[in-house]
């Protein structure tokens, strides 16, 4: 009978009924296991036992965009001279001020031939200027830059900015050449508040290395601040979360920058399709 079923065209219902009738004649003590076994054998043995709907289907592709975390360096070599570097925006705060950020050449630059220079002159009290990166917002970031301190008037200081909400709300980590100190500020509504300060031992070099690393461990968020590869300050302020990043200059002075680098340390954005299980 089995051979006849395999070699003639029958409906799936006929096969199921035949298997069910056979299963009913099995002893009562082993009814359930035997029924499952017989039904399985019938469908495996039948060429009609596999349906089109049972064939493996490709997983649906995610509808959201998958973007890799930020890992980028700006050397300013492709930007036009005497202009704000391409891909950056200038933001001004504090009192009226003169000067700005421009691309120039430096024969001793870490990456030849171009750098970004900043010349700032405040008319009254403290003023500042931001140079923020367009289209980049991060929360946990490793941000670093090579900087050259060209001593100007005593109030000048410059460095890195992160957590930028707008021109009046951000974090600033700056170097003060007059006092040889590194200072961390939180700027709220255009008013700067000092968070931490530490004395530097300046190495005999034109170019120095400034770095901040904002990270989290479980529920504890912190920012580590480095100068010339030495850890100087830990900051635990949480006034701002995700924000833009860039450079900042405060007060009268002149500075130069090169090799601005940003690495996102943590991201909730998926980098691949979900697993198949």
C-alpha cells in the first residue's frame, strides 16, 4: 500500500487520513508516541510532504539605517587657506570680540602643510569662540588634538570643547600658558564655571597633546583629561549629555591646532542585521 501511495498522485488529505487510521490501531499504551512517529514517517516519505510555505525564507532587512561609530581625524590639509576649515562652524559667545579661526601653513606642523590658527581679542571682559564640527554629535568620546601655544596677552587660553548644546552651553578643557595650568569649565547660559584646575609641567616642545576621554562604568559617568599623555584631571559633572564637539578659545591670545581626532567610545546604533535565532 505504501508503494502505491508514493507512486500515484494523491492529495495531502488522503495521506493524512491514511496515517491517522494506521495510528488508531496502535496499542493504547503507546498511542501518542507512535502516532507522532507514523505521521512523521508518512510526511517524510511522501513527495508532497514539503510545502512551499515551509521553505527557508530570507530574513527581512532592517528598516533603520546602520551607521558605524565615529572614528575620524581632521588634519585641515584639504581646506582653503585663510578660511574657516571645511566641515566646521564658528560660534561666538561672551562680549564683543575680534579674530577667528583660519587655515594657514606651518613648516613644523605635525601633519604638513596646514594647520588651524586662532587669534582672539576681547574688548571688555572674557569672550570665547567655538569651532564645532558639523554633523557630529556624541556622548561618550575620546577627543584629542595637537596644539601650539603662541603666547599672547595674559588671559588667553584654548583647547577642546565637548557636549556642545549651543554657543552658550558646553564643556571646555583649556590650557592657560600664563599660569601653566589646565582648566576644565562648564559653560551655562554663556557663563563659565570652573570645575577643576591642575598645574602642568610643560615639556620643551612647540607642539603639545591635549586629550579628553568621556566614558561611563555602569551608572558612573566621568571625563579624564590628559596633557602630553599624562592624566591630569578627573571630572564628574553631568550637566550635558550628547552634544557636538570641537575647539574653543577664551580670552586674548593666539593658538594653533592640528590632528583633531574623535573616537566614539560607545554607541547604541546597530552595525549588523539581527541574528537568525
